[in-house]
C-alpha cells in the first residue's frame, strides 16, 4: 500500500477487503484505525501487540 494514503482511504480499503471475512465489533474497528495512524502512535501499539503474543 502507498504510505501516503489517508486514514479514511485505508479504512475504506479495510472495510472492502474484510466485507466477506470475520465480523468485526466496534472495538476491533477502533483498534484498526488507531494502529494504522502513526501520528497517534499506532506503530508503537502494533509493536507492543506483537511483543505480547510471543
């Protein structure tokens, strides 16, 4: 994906890709928006999430 995409563009792509996949609740959707937003530390959130899995 292009790193210049806005959060709204990424959200739209996510919704289209996942439309046939798992049903998401509001917290899943909120976390995906936060994790995609580097301005608000989404990159650090993703790193912390991955560390918690190991």
